[in-house]
C-alpha cells in the first residue's frame, strides 16, 4: 500500500483518499517499523510540496506525520523543519510571476507556526524571525500577521529582551505595539525595491 500510494501521490498530491489510505497503513505499521517510517514520510511530503506547494493534503500529512509517527525512540530535529520553512519562505513573492505562490507562502507560515507551537519554540525566536522577514520585505503581510499573533504571547519577563532601553519588567505589550507601529510607519514611507 505504501509503495503504490507513494507513486499515486507523486503524480497527484491532491488525492485525499490516497493520503488517508496511507495514514491507515502507517498507523498499522508504526508498531513494527517506527524508525523507518518518519524519515520516509517527511521525504515524501517534501517531494509532493515541491511538486504542488499549495497542496493542503501534503502540508496536512506532514503535520499528521509529526503528530503520529514521532515516538520516544526518535530524536526529531525540529530546528531542521524551521530551516526548511526558512528556505521555502526565502523564495521572494515579488520575483514570482505566479500569483498562486501566495497560497504556498501561507501554508508554509502555518506549518512553521505549527512546529513552533508543537515543539514549544521560544516566542522570542519566532518574533525575531518575523522581524527578519519584514526587514527583507516590508510587504510580507503574512510575516506581519504572524508577528501580531506572537506579540499576544509575549510574557512580561520577555519584554526587556525586545526593549533593551527599559528596565526589565517595566515595559508593556502596549509599548511593544507602539514599537511595531513605528516599524509600520517606517515601512509605509519606504519605497519598495
């Protein structure tokens, strides 16, 4: 079933039925071959995402794989997944003539947020990442959106990390939002490249 479904999915990554058959087979096999399944599934989903970057099925299966095939025996490198997302997100939307590319970026950002939440990546790292993406291209609306979501998660103890000129614990989320508004203002008055 796995070999046949792989062939089908490499031809058509949008086949929900085939992904679901694959999941059923994987659930039964994970008791006997857990170490072999995870890397193979991650490789397959990456291949299908490269073929069709806006495939909901492929992105969802990648999430499912992480949620269901990682066991205590696996040493899963979530940083590798974040680097992979970084490489995919480095593809500049403005250099792409295909408007459907935007959907791909949204899927990739959502997957990155899933990895961050599931593996409890420090919010600081994600906020810094969104800032770097905004500095690369201030028109990166998805980076702005995720940054806004992340700012809601900032704990009082972390404020001094973002605002080095203020004593630890005295800054507020309001102040961080004011800083981001300043960033927006700078972006607004900047001419695109």
